[in-house]
């Protein structure tokens, strides 16, 4: 059940205030010399993750505004961690999604702000401060781009689709990389390097049809869900489950966003398919055994010729 119009309007307005505050802090650092620290997480496909003072200061400012306006609301931020995540309303924050783009001067990063009710994203903001572009999605009310309604367009078949992912290196070896390779073969063209911006252009119907990613944190995708779905798209985990606070551990940070239900059905048929590592290993072993047998036969034949 969607929350009341009054409550979503209030939350949407406040989310825009938070995005405005983040802009004020981030823009002065844009394409300026800035110190970059590295966060190391060795269990992830890409262990090193950069963070800057712009990330940290923007999140601190946003959190202060939330604490001042809604002290009973929870907060889940990338830079400063979670508080009160069992609250009815929880704000999920990523001050700069795409820090690598930010520190290299590429304007495809974004500030992500989401409001969750009972763990479900109901308001989402993608803000690109350099390009002065902002997408706002609200459950039951649709998605806007700089204040004007937008909707997904998208092709009808996966084989004709343009698919984005931030990088092919974000997929763990094994199941994730195997399934992503299958998706690359199934679509017309895989594209890389847009971070949250890819979801925004799918929502706007600018020509991108699908985004497939893995290894995402809650703060990486919560704001994207209302934006994509409010524009008429579909966004779930790889098995078709809803992306919620409660489902995060099950979803494992694997998400798929599609311009329409038809594409989503085809994508989940690949991404959600049961995958067994032993079966795949068996196929590799069998293939290796075949090559060994052929090698032995060739060796015997050559040996006979030399006699």
C-alpha cells in the first residue's frame, strides 16, 4: 500500500532539500586537486574503493539535516554507517555514487538519496550537480527529470537492447561472471562506466534499456528503485525479488533494472537461473579430459610414424 500523498510530498520536498545541500558541498571540489583515501574490502571483486572529503562532508551535512528535522528516522549512509535502521522511516544515502568518476573529472557520478518506509524505497533522488540534472521518483506519483515527467521507452526484445554495467570487473568469478557473460551475449551491445547515471537514462527513455550490476551496497541502489519504477520500468534483484532493506542479504547486491516487463522477464530467466558450481566444474573437467584424450591419440600416431 502506498503512503499518503501528503506524507510523500513532504518527504519528496525534504529529499530535494538534502540534494541541494549536497550540491553546495560537492561542487567546490569539482575538478580541483583533492586528497583521495582508499577503503580496502578484500572480499569484494574490486577491493579498493576511493573516498574523498567531499563524500564525507556531504554526508555529514545531510545527516545533520535529517537529525534536525526527523530525529526518530533512521539513517543508513555509505561513509558514516547506520543508525536506527529499525525505524518506520529510514534515509539511505550515498553522497557521491561514482567517486572514481568524480576524482577523474567525469560528470557521471551522482548523489543518491532514498527514503524507505518499513524497509521499502518510496522516494528516490539521483542528483548530478555538475550537469544540473535531477531525477526524483515517488511511489504512486511517477518520476520527474528536472521537474518534468519522464517514462522509460525501451525495446521489446533482449537481443535488441543496450545494456549498462559500471564495470565488468564488479562480478565475482563463478556464478556472477558466468551469468553476466551470458547477458553480454544476449543483448545487442554491453556498455560500461556510468554508475548511477545509467539508471537515470533508462528511466528517461534516452536509449539505454537495461542495467545489470552486482556487489552493490544498500546505499548504491535504494534511491534508484523509485526512479526506475516510477518511470514505468522494473527493478529487482537477479531472482526477481523486491529490493528492500529486509531482502538485502538475500539479494547479495545483485540488481537488474529494465525499461519494461518484457525485458525484465528475459533478463531474470538468465540471471535467476539455478547455477551449480560443481556442474560447471564438471563440464570443465570433461572438456579437459577430452583434450587430454585427443592429445594422447595424436602422440601415439606421431610415435608410430617415427618407427
